[in-house]
C-alpha cells in the first residue's frame, strides 16, 4: 500500500510538472494566436495536429533523443498538454466582446491595462476549460509514462497485469481514474468560481 | 525511419490491423451510440445524466480500463475492442444529442404539419440537419480510438502498437519510431479526411 501512495505522488509530480511547463508555453502562444491574425493560422494548425497525435506515440517519439525516465516523460506530456491550452486561450480572448474593449479604451485605459483588467477576467472561464481538458488528459496519459520508465501509477497497473494481482490492478486503476475524475470536477468548479459575476 | 524502409510489408500489415480494429469498433460503437443519443435527445431531463455517466467513463485513463478488461476477457483482441467501443460512446452520443438539439424547430413543426410520421420527420428533417455535427463526433471518436488502439500492441498483439512494444522489449528504437510515426500519420490523415466529409455535408 505504501508503494501505491509513492506512485500516486510520482504520478502527480509527472502530471503537475508537465502541466506547469505546458502553461508556461501554452498561455503566451494562445495570446499570440488571438492577438496576431498573421500568426493565428499557423499556431492553430500546429495545435490541431498536436491534438490528433496519439499520446503513446508522442511519448515514444522522444525516446531516441531524450532516452527514458521522468524528464523525457514530462517533456512529452507537456507537449501533449500545450494544444488544448493554446486553442482555448485563443478562443477565450477572441470571445471577449468588442463593446467591453471599446468601453475600456473610452475610459482611457492603456492597451496593457485593458489586457489585464478586461481581457484576462473575461477570458478566464473559457481558458479554464482548456486547462481542465489538459489536466484530465495529462493525468490519463501519465499512466503510459511507465513504458518509458518514468514511474507513476502505470507501474502499478503493469505490475498488477504481469503478476496477475487483481487487487493491485483494481486499486491502481481506481486511484488513477479517481485522480482524473477529481481533477476534472475540481477544475470545473474552479472555472465557475473565476467566472466574472454579471 | 530505417525500419519503415526495411520492413514496409510488416508495417503495412500492422497498419491494416490497426485500421481494421478501429473501423469495426467504430461501426459497433455507432450502432449503440446513435440509438442511445436519439433516446437521450428526446428526454432533456435524462440526457445530462446519461452524458455525464458516459463522460465519467471517458475520463478513466485507457490503460486502467484496459487492465480491468484484460482481467475480464484475458489477453487478445477482446479487451482492446471492448475498450474502443466503450470510450467512443461519450463522443458519439454527445454529438448525436447536440446535432438533434441544433435542428431548426420550425422545420420540424412544418414537417409534422405536412403530415409526416415521427420516423419520417427523423429521417428526412432531423437526421440530415444533425449530420455534420454527428460526423464531427465520429471524427473526434476515430482520432481517440486510433490513439487507444496503440495499446492493442501491449494487450493483444494487434495494430501499430506491436512495433512500439516489441521495439521496447527488443531495444529497437527504429521499430518504436516506425510504429509511433505511422500511428501519428494515420491519426492526422483520418482527421483531415473526416474534416473534408464534415465540410461536404455541412454545405449540402
């Protein structure tokens, strides 16, 4: 049982580090796509392709260059989590009503003030839905990280299968499913909290 | 890439197996999801519960569900096939419900006024209008299924995942890359193809 909890911690480290990296790259890319009509097509096309790639394939494609272990798994999981973040941030920013931006400009706000006080609060709920998708998928895909030696709950599932240990198998499967569902519900609730009251 | 060049037949055979299991599972999944979606679309109070349940199942990581299915069915074709059909339900049924909900109610009324039976209204008015959204669901499901089917190499010796997992066991990076690249290319190609189909039905 103690080993199961160690694997839970490892799983959350993998997913958490990957999501943090994906946010660092995905947020600016999403803003870039929304603000620059010239770059939008290219950025969104790339995100679209990234969205269709099988997660096992992305984990494996880095293997010849980055080898095995936690670091390459985090890089691969981050790459998988960037597209949903970029797509939803772009959608969220472009969905901000023009009237709100005009009103802010009329009040004498600088572009930076407009972005911080109008665009960000209004774009937050839709952006959150992308983070929610990314988080759920990252927790799910992190199970596959076991195949490149990165640990996590995938280790327990694979060990349960190999040793035909039903109790271990069900426990590990239930824990990883609960983590994914829990993240989905928690971020759904957080998304409702950050929604501006109208 | 060298493995792809040296073993084109092997890769092609596994690609064929990959396409086959996804296509058959998608057909079976549609046979379940379309009636299920139509049933839910007619019951607005029930449909959030049904879609919520299917959505929760969809959230379960595929390796976890697959492991449980292997316990139930043993290794081979069955667990991966069942997993594919189960995962597809959410994406397919959700888009059937959304497609039917998006049908212009005035046109349904007009069709009823013309004396069409409920079945005629469904087949001649609702279905054609809901089709682009439903095809969108098929596209999203197909992409997810191509990804999940790579695990068929782990539990069933089916599909392009065989190259990935055999490559891992044999320490053959070229084999792993060949399997990953081919599976990725398949996903991108199917996505592009179904986007074309979607657009054709949207303008018709």
